[in-house]
C-alpha cells in the first residue's frame, strides 16, 4: 500500500483491511503510531483506531526505549 493517499480520503472495505494489516505489521516491527500516520498519510487518531480495531495490544505512551542511549542526567 505504497500509493499516496489524499488527506481526508475514506478507507473502506478491502482497502481498510489491507491498511490495518500493513499498520499492524509495521507497528509490531517497532514503528510508532505517529510514524505510521505520517508514512501512510493518515491522522494519528485514525492510525490508532485502526490498530485498536485490529485487536493488537498498544504500547504505552512514549514508545519503545529499547536501543536508546543512557538517559540525560
């Protein structure tokens, strides 16, 4: 689903199911909801709602800290 979407364009039927599959796969690989929204020209709210609709457990706010350097301090 690399095709660029127009802002405000509705997702229905098979296109919606396909987008959910793509978002779930990328979210599981570690991308944030914000990253997914930007990459697929979706709002953050719609990206989150599609993930919730899929039934995938969402990570806590702030994202993954795995692989980040030591905290400032």
